[in-house]
């Protein structure tokens, strides 16, 4: 059976155009979502980053960014009507806790102990910093190979007609006392001892043997 199709008159053409516009509007209303704006503490999963078009009903999975840990939530967002549903994933910065104590080392933790924070390192009197003067909180914990080494003085000076009694294989360190004696027949003038100070210098000149 043949069906005769009559051309549309002007009124019919206007109605058809209106229907097409309505269709296009509906399709546009259910269009793609923009790339998710997830903030600093959250990132899209590797699989979700491979999605090229965020069309209607597409789901993306979120996870905590480097240096953050999941406090609560599942981290799923769905594209509905060109908008994303809210994610309930809450991520908090990792807490490194207090740095492990080290001999003669002190910490200034004014920046706190969360991911990214730095602590300033100082050493006790008579000790000096070896390495960086701070430690930083990373995802795996505190980083910074800092040590506090005892201050060392130069080799104990010698004296004419006498000697020092320092017999250790290393130079005197902070607080060490070096004693002097004169050879027979000579008299010691001045202090019989000198002390290695906190700045690596001796407390005084060695005595004289005259």
C-alpha cells in the first residue's frame, strides 16, 4: 500500500521547527558536565582521569590527594543534568606527629605537625647542626637528615719546655679539659688547664713554662 506524503504548509513547517527547538533544548539540558572541581585535598582516580566525556549518568571516583587520608565517605560523583552530585569524601592532612627525639636536638613546632609543615631544628649548647636546619612532614613522615654533633676544638696547642696531657686519639670536644705540665726545672705561669668552648675555641691561651 502506498502512502501519499503531502508537503507541509507554512503552519506545519513552523510547528516542526518548534518541535526541533524543544528537542534540542531538552538534549542540551541533559548535556555534558564540566570537568569536576574537586579542590586541593581530593583528586580523581586514575580510571576516572581516563574519561574523555562526562556525559549524563557518568560516574567518577575520587580519592584523597598525596599527603591526605580519608576521614569518611566513598568518593563517588555522578553527572546529572550537566551538574555533578556532591561527594561525601572528606580528606584530612596526614599528621606526622611529633618528630622522634634525638640526642641534644630541640624542635620548634610552631607550624604544627600536619602534611607540609616544617619544624625548626636547634641543638643544645656545645653542639652544632649537621644537615638542614629543619625537618618537613611528608606523606611518609618527617624528612630531613639532621644531626646535632658535638663541637670540636683544634688540636691542643703545645708549649715550650712543657707538654699537654691530652692523650685521646681525637681532638678535644666541647667541655673537654686539657691539662699542662712543665718539664723539670721550669715553672708554670698561668692556668694549668684550658677548656674547649661551645664555639670551638679554647677558654684561654695555654700556660707558659719558664
